[in-house]
C-alpha cells in the first residue's frame, strides 16, 4: 500500500474464469475495490494488476489504467464507514 492506494494483483486464471460481459467485469472489479475501501478506511483507491503487470481491462470493458475509487451505488444496502464511527 502507498498512502491511500492499495494494489491488488490478480492471477490470469481468475481473469480467464470471469464471465464475459461489461456487467460481470464491473461487478468483479468493484467487489474487490468496494470490499477493501469499506473494510480498511485508510484505502481510498485500488489499482488492479494482472500477474504483476498493469491491466487495461479485465475482459475488455472497464478501464483499469488508473486506480479505482469505490462505488457503493453498485451494492444495495452498503454504506461507507465513517472513520471513528461504528456501523
């Protein structure tokens, strides 16, 4: 982790096993980003890589060239934790 940026390296096998389609790619990426940012308040952005290399996309849809900030609108009922306040 560098500052508020977390790096997550995915295996090629995981990427290959993802279902095709923009919705599946979006949900897969943001499930990782949202989980990290929600559970670790110091993390505000996540950079996804594949096998240690920068990834442009996972399956050709979501631009991963820049770190992703969480998007909790994709999850029903989830609310970001405010630092110092319990859920």
